[in-house]
C-alpha cells in the first residue's frame, strides 16, 4: 500500500459499498509519522479526521495542539495553547471543512476554520463536563459525549437548544456515531460498561446494547474498554476499537459476537479511528505515537 493511496481525496460519501465479506490487509502501513523529521512526530495522539483534500487532522495531547498533515508531507499546527487538552476531532465536509474538537481544559467544543485562522466555541461548560467524542450531522446538529455526566448532548442546529440522550443509561460515552446513510440511529461506545449502545432516530432514552455488554473480557462476545465505534450503513456492521483487548472488532448486525480484524491484535493501544473514502481503516496507536492504516481489499467484495 503506498502513501498516495492512503492520502487520497476523502469525502463523506464512499466510492463503493462494503459487503459482509470485506477484509483488510493484515500488515498496516505507518502513515504518521512518514519520516524521522521533527515536524512529522506526534507525542500523544488521540484522534484523527479527514478533510476533503485528503489531509489528516490530528489531536495531539503531547504538543497540546490540533495539527494538519498534508498529503505532500507538510505539517501545519492549526491551533495550540499552553492549556489545551484536545481530545476528539471531527471535520464537517458539508461546512467548508470546519474542524470541531473537544477540549478538556475548559470543557468546551471548539470550531476551527479549515486554515485554523478563526475559532469559536460551539458548546461549553454550561452543559458539558469532560467532553469526549464528537459527531456533526449534515443538518448541523452537534453530538457530544459528555463523560462527566455520562450522557450524549445534542446541540441543535441554528442555536435551537439542546437534547440530552441516554441520561442515566450510559456509563462513559467515549465516542458517538450517527448512521446518517442508514436509519439515523445514534451509536455510543460506552467504555466503562464494555458495550456499544444504539439509540433509535429521535429517541433520547431506551438505548439497546448491540455489541458487548457481557462483562469485561476477551471472548468474542465481549468487549473491554471500547473507545471508538464506526458504522457501515450498507451491511449494518460495527467496527469497534476494543482498546483493553488490543484489537479491532467487526460486529455484524444482530450478531451475538464479533470477529477480530486480521492484524489488529498487534496494536498496543487503540484510540481514535476512521475510514477514508476508499474504506482504508486508519487507527491511532496512542502508545507508539503513530497512525496506522489497514488497506481495504476491494477484491474481497467483488463476488
């Protein structure tokens, strides 16, 4: 897998659909850092996102910054302060590549312009305590995992107020994903409860466990500290960063157990992860200060 493939144009709409038999190359490529130069180094990466040009946005706790890694090898610091504690990041490609990131330092979610020149706070400590995962839907609603209060806070577009999802039901919401190309359900990685919850569209209570929830452990029906969840709308499969088990799990729709993606058991500590437009899977390996990419095998879905 060469870097030109990995740093391809990244858009919210995938070129092709996945199938239930989809597989990935078991030998990942390190895409950050690309080389040993000082500018390529990351100190304590947490999360990643893609902009529409294929650049990778990284939240780096070690340098207290939000950084952009361009496809040509350039690196730019978009935002940094001495008190910054950047956690999750989301790029809204329907809003000129606006960059949203959660900041534990002041319990806010900040919105950056794509060049980092303008910043505004879009969610603050009035409703948030230790904000984690972020998802911004195509209508402009902002979903935030509120770790301190164990809930999802949905900030309605155009300052129309908030909705609270999962109050009293979620143990620790590390990430949130909205299946906009499917049934608009909201998925939450409930890290301390070792499970993934699903909330039906427009529901604020009644979350259903759709993966894990069988206590902590390494069995295929178990998760241990799941940090990130992604959803394939076509098949309904979940892709879960099973952090304490040091693996990535694919969990088919309505399945009682998952399957471990080949090659992912070598990952020491899974933090954020994202698919690019070609279904290559990018994973932050926090403990080794790098970002890995598992190449999607398109031939696995041809027949």
